[in-house]
C-alpha cells in the first residue's frame, strides 16, 4: 500500500468516525416539516433554543401538504400546517393539533412606480385577478379603487404557489368568503386548480418570482415582505370597509374575536374577520403530533421546545410581525398535551415545562 493510499484510508476512517459522532449528536435534535408560512419564526426560535439548550430543531419548509404527509408517514417528529385538519381527520390518523402562532398573508406586486401601500385592492378585485377576469393593471375595477394613482397599461402576471400550501389555503379561504364565483369554481384547499398564473415553490419561490417579474402579483406571508425589499405590499379593504396595511396590530385585530376554547381541534379560521383594524387575510399555523408516541422522550423534547416558544418566543415573533398566542390559549394547549399525548403505556409524555 502506498503512503498516499494509507493517507486516504486514514482519512476515510476518520471521516467515518466523525460521521458517526455527527449522527449521534444529531439524534438529540428534533425534526419537523411543513408550512412555509411560519418558517421565518421557526428558524429564529430554533436558533435561540439551540443557543439556550444545545438541542437543535431541524425544520423542512416544504408546504403544509408535505408536512401533513410526512407526519402521517412518521418521518418527522411533528408536522406543520396552516390548514387546520377537521376533528374526524385528526381522529382517523391518531393526531392532535394545536395552534402555534398567527400572522397574515399579503398580496404583493411588482409594478414600476408603485410604492409600498400605494395600491389599494379589495377581495372582489383580487379574486377576479386570480380568475383571469381582470387582466391589466389599468382595468377600470382597479382604477376605481385607486383614484389619483397612475396605473400602467400592462398585463398582470399572476403568481401562485406550485406546492401544497397552507398559505394558499388561507388565501383561497379568504377569496371563497368574498367571491361566490371563486367559492363555486375554485374553492379553498392547500392545492387548488388555478385558472391562471405562474407557480413558485414555497413562500420563497413566490417572493422570488414576483420580485423578478414586471407587472406581477403574488401572495406571501408578511415576514417575506419584510425580507424582500423589492416586494410592494398592497392595502386591503376589510370586512368593515376600511383599507388597512399588513402589520402586527392588524393581525392581532383579526385574531381578537377568535374563540379557541369552543373550537374542536382548535380549528379556527381568521380570514375576513370583522373590525375596522382587522387584516382580512389573517391565519394561524398549526402543529400536528401523534397522540400515541412511540418515542416519548423525543416527543417530550418537541413539546419542551414549543412550551419554550410560547413562553419566551413572543418578542422574536413580534419582531417578524407574527402574533403570539394569548396566554389563555397556551394554557388550553398545554392542558391538551397532558391529556392527549401519551406514551405507549398510556402515561402523559409531558407534565410541564423543562426546568
């Protein structure tokens, strides 16, 4: 054996040892997959939690549809979805669901000369754009909402999600509430049959595609607007007839009347809520876990992470214009954990926050 070959062999052996150590270290981490809507705050929380505890949270931002599939196939410790599952679906799969944080979905445009908040839209016009009934930016229906604004004689390039997405569900649920035609012809789900448009994968993909396409309109979670300065948000006319801008106080206003205690499976939709300050395309994002846990220690780590996020992650959430869950809702959720998430022997996995 030549010295070079010996060196290579030693290097391979060392690499294998390091890989084994890396795998052992990674085994202590927790894993999740799903919604892109909460990805910015989950990433912030994971960074802060690892600095505090040494435990990492590996999250795949693949869309709500993918998150539901992965938790059902047990390839992750938790799934994440912005479309809450119905109680029957939860029971059939043996899952428990709880809300983690709230935020807003925002129409964004790329129109030369238009500044953030300068363009006004309402639900009817937004639905008609996405149904290919309004095809140009200077259409009379848009112009009527925007007196004094110079709108270009340019075709509208519609951008939507290409993957199964809870952001799409929130957006389509809103359009279903404000447009009977949308409800009848398209409806609301994590994936819909789009009448027109270019597809982008994830909030990231929609933001990128909208940002580089002149005349485009898309929809993204608000954190992506803050992170992409080339995206121009539109004001939206809410249920009370007021034009509001996307921001934390508007998302909070939409969530103010939510009755989580009376909603089976915490299935609460925050779109088109009343209130003159409410952002009309608001929503919560949800975590999915199995009621019966084959790996109770891992499940406890997951719940410890989310308990920490509820208790200590509010300021980080607000910095990205998410809305933390109210304390009374957190109390309800933690009671649900104790009552429903069990070891194979029927004992509660989680009895309270880690010391």
